[in-house]
């Protein structure tokens, strides 16, 4: 079967598995060490990509930014509240959007990018299923 455990403190944990046999007797496996890790934060997706090379046509055809919930391991609803495009990671001039829709100013910024140029998605804020707002890592894209 599949088991999901809530991890409070990542690290090595010992898990003892108990199961009932068909004759109703209890069967115990020995303690087995596992590496327990925190589930990573979701990632921003543009045209299905979380970072790296992106084609001009993909940029032109994209109307919104979505979230990658890392193989569906996240449970509950994550809501993208805002994000910004910038010409570099430290750029002060950003093109901000509230929600998932790419604004007309952002589209103009993206349309002006030439092959080989980079852009960044930064300041992406997401509300977790528990209501906590987190800021995602910066994503770097290169137009090809």
C-alpha cells in the first residue's frame, strides 16, 4: 500500500510495520530506518516548465502561470496569490500580477525578450491549504 506520514522533524526515523494475517494473527516487521524529508514547496510553471529554456512560441501562447504540486504529493488546495516577472533576479523593476493571469504589461515585457535573453519569476506568493502564505524560490527561464 501507500502511506503518507506527516514529518515534524526531517531525518532518519525508524518505522515498525504491523499487519494482520488472513488468520487474524498480528504480524510485525522489524524496525526499518527511513529518511523522512519535508515535502518541497510547489513550483511555478509557465507553459508546463518550471525553469530553463522556453520557446518564443510558448511564451506567446501562455496566458497564465500555474503551480506544479511536485507529482501530486501535496494535499489540499494551494492558491497562487501573486508573482512578478523581472529581467534579472535582483531587478527592482518588476512586472507584477495578482493571481495566475499574465497581465498585458507582463505580456509586453515577455514579447520584448530576444532569443538568448533570460527572465525571472520572483516574489511568487502562495497560500497553503492551512492558510499560511509562503514565497516560492525564484525561477530562471532562458528564451530559445
